[in-house]
C-alpha cells in the first residue's frame, strides 16, 4: 500500500538501516510492484541549452557562471524528430526534452515545443518535457498535444533549497507540480544528492515527494556532477553507498514510482548500477550526454542490460498513450499570463562568488 504520511524520522530510520536489511526490504517491495527485470530507458535531449537566468548552484547552464558549455537556440521540430528516431532505434521508450528556461512563456517558441510533443507522440514514444515553471493552462496545452510526463525536480529539502537557489522558491516548484497534476500528464520529480546537504535534507526531500498525493510517477535520483565554474565545483562526489541507500529508501517510501538513475552514472561501476537495480531503480537516462554532463554510451548500457538479463520497458506499459490534438483543434488558447513566480531574493555567497569569478575570467 502506498502511504502519503511519511515523516522525516521514519525515512531517516529506513535510510540508516544496516545495508543488507535495507536492500532486502527495498528489493522485496520492488518485486511486489514492478517486474524486476524491466528498466525504462529515457533519452534526454537538450532542445535549448544555456543562457538561463536562474542561479541554480549546480547548473552549468546558468548564464551567470563561467562554464565551457556551448549554448544553442531552440532546436527545430525536424531536428528533434531525427533525434527521437535515433533514440527509439537504440531502445529508448521515452524522449525527455529540456529547455533552459525559468518558466514557459506563451508564444512561438512554446508553440514549437507543442509541435515537438505531437511529433514524438506520433512516433509512439512517451514524451516528457522539462521547461521550468508552467501555469495550469500551459500544462493543459501540453497534455492536449500528447505529453506523457512533465519533469520538475524539487532538488533537495525545502530548507536546503535556499542554500542552492535564490531566484525562485520551493513553493513555485510545488505549484508547478500541482498545475501539471490538474492535467492528464504524469509527474516526474526528484532531486540531487551530493550538493552539501545533510542526511536530514535527503530525508526532507523524500518527505516532500512521498507526501504528494498521488506520488510522482517517476523520480530521478541524481548524484551531483560538480562542473568547473559553478558554485558547487568543489563538492565531493557521492559514494555508491550513499546512492544505494537513497535509491533503496526512495523505493520503500514510493513503491509504485519509477526510480531513475540519472546524473552521475558515469562514476558508477556496472556492479554499483546492478546493486541499484536490485534496490529498486528501474529507469535510466540513455545517451552520451545528460543535458550538458557526461553519461554512459547507449551501446554500453545495452551490453550491461544483456549481462544482467534486463530488458528495456516498452512505451505505455504503465499508462496508455495520450491522444494528440492538433494545434487547429485545440480547445485551450494561450492566455498570455504573466504569473508572479517568486524571487525570494536572499543571497547565497558561493553563487555570488562564482558570478564574480566568471566576470573576471573573461
Ligand atoms: S537547472 Fe534549469 S532553471 Fe536552474 S539554471 Fe539550470 S537550466 Fe536554469
């Protein structure tokens, strides 16, 4: 049974169990709710890279930090279609399109994204978008275009969020998730470990996710990939043991959710990943890049699947394919809303320092 009343103390008790007990419990729950030999494969595609106005301390796409990533304008529908076909041929059931935006704005660019959603849905693949904050009307328009999932990560606990991002508040994240929930689109929301947060913060993030009712259909667990030029560039990498504990704990408190191994997988051995699959991870991102950070090559992943006897989950196994409504037949018109997403405006010293350093480095 899925519970929505988890407390931080309960989650910490689970996280800190002797490892073998934790893994056994997580694996038992995993088998009750999922086929343990199936792993969902998503391809993450950066459709608009860099130049983002936000100050997320982990992100090389924030315009204010000095990183080596190459920015690009919004891709065309045909470029996206070509990439989706490639992803499908290599075993992906889902394409997740990411744009480095603070929030979605009605207009030509969003219309193009809606056309991308229709195009990929027609390829019989699940389509996910991660575009920043959305209003209820925008979520409905995405749903109508055939969007299967919307990703909006909570990143960390509400308390630690303030130590990483100052340009928007935690409530904005929850509001966007609420807007998506009012549509027929599934929710993908997770976070990042290794940003300097405490175990209480990790548990706090899981409380925030697990007490959503319903819980997110998928939850990415990222290990921070420290990128030079970002405020978190000197952060220690997380160990496989922390990752395992986080995956197993997520599985126990969110039994139905697809738990996804996301950023940081290049630092994990095959043995480490196998343990994560045993502990309840049942989704990965494929493709050699995760937006801007490295990721294992898809052929290596397929070799690993063969070695472990895993098979990629087919599209729409968990929920049926959404219908696609054409732009002409849409019943939702753009409202041109200008919602007041918050700007908490507090100062995060290391973000300010990284910004200053970027200015002097040119
Ligand atoms: S994580 Fe997203 S919102 Fe934050 S800086 Fe990067 S692209 Fe922008």
